[in-house]
C-alpha cells in the first residue's frame, strides 16, 4: 500500500468540534493519514509521549488557531513548541507547518512569517479546504507521495456532490462539448485575471454542444466573490442581444473557483437544464476543468467530455 501523507492536527480542546470536522474531511482523502489525539490516544497511554511521537512522525502539521487557543495555557502551547522545535531541522523553504485560523484571531508571533488559511465563516470552509489541499498536495509531491492527477476531482468535491444521492455528477460521459483553443484560453485569462475571486461568463454557439465564443462578465456578488458568483438579469439580457447580433445562442455558463472543478452551491441552486456549465478549478496547475448539465427532471447531473482544439 502506498505511503500516505501523515498530517498532525495541533489544536485546543475548546476547538475540538470544528477540528474534528476538518479531521473527517482529511480522512476522506486516500493519500492523507491525519492524526487527532482523541482518535489515536487510548486509555493507559502516556499522553505527552504519544503527542511527541506523532509530531516527530508527521509530514505536515496543521496548527488550528483561535482566540481561545492562542491565549490559553495548556497542551496547544506545548504542542506548538514541539512543532517549532522539529521545524528547525527541516530544510529552508520546506512546506511543513500550515496555520489554519478558526476565527479572526491574531497570528502568534512565531508563525507570522507563514501564510495561513481562514477556515471561517462556515460558507468559506470549502474554499479554505481547497486552498489547504493544494499546499498538502505540494508537500506530498515533494515526498514522492502520489495524490492523483490534476484532472481528478478532490475527494471533498465528490462527497459534497453526493450528499444528496439523487445528484450524480459523474453519471455519464456520453457526449462531448467542443471549443476552440483560443476561446478556452480567453476563459483561462478571465479566470486567472479575477483570481482569487470567482470569474463568470456566458458560453455562446450555434449548436448546443459547440462553444464558439464567450461573454466575460463581472461577478455581481460583491460581498462573497471568492466563494459565490451572481449574474444579473441585465447581464442575461445584454448577452442575449450580443448573441442575436452575432447569429449565436446562449448555450451555457462558465465560472472559476479557487478549489477543484466541482459544482458550486450557486450552480446547484440556480442551474437550468438547457445550459451547460463549464467549471474551471484553479486549485491545481494546470487548472482542472469539467462540464456538467442538469437533467430535465432536475434530479441528477450528467458530466460531458470537453474537447479543446
């Protein structure tokens, strides 16, 4: 069996519920072996010894921070000291400590040189997890640990989409959506130009599965543009006029997200069966891409192949 990435979760007992949620997400990744004290330390074991052994064996450390954990004396402070001691022996530039803020707490002085991710508020967690997974993948690749291909959706995407068993985004690959290379490059330019916010735009063509042009849009969601997008009625009417002028039809929508290429909450809520949805996932390099269509009964999703060239 291939060696997994060993990930230690450093946290305060007061933050156990949210840290446990993160732990369960990590467990769903085939290539990650997360370590959480309540799962690994059994009655009669030496707590201090087991913590130190786990930190020593870990390939990556998630330091989960909150206002309570930063100010509270106890095991989280001791664990952090152990982690920082081991970090001294890592080569410069090694991805090893990954700070995860659970609230708007101030970063401890000893960790301020490291980029953190914000695992809050609740609607930001998918985005934060995607960011964290990118860094963990990079750490795994540096150690020669296989994590899957860039086109493979992250496990969190698959589980998120299967919460409702009637939604099966990987139901079929019977049809192909075609697109010229220059059009796809325009989509990537729009996505990367708006990063880390979500980019959005319309797909145009004469046939429903043949994209020949796009209409880039500004994300009308100004308050949560990193995790959600919105298209206004005015955007739709203007796009219809442009399509009519050019002898084309609106056949779909594209959007980007700083995660895998899974179906976003916005799409799940507002999708129409007569549209195709092209999702660009910027969590990998090169970006992942997937095309979906909602079935007419609105109960399931069909995934199409995308042919660019």
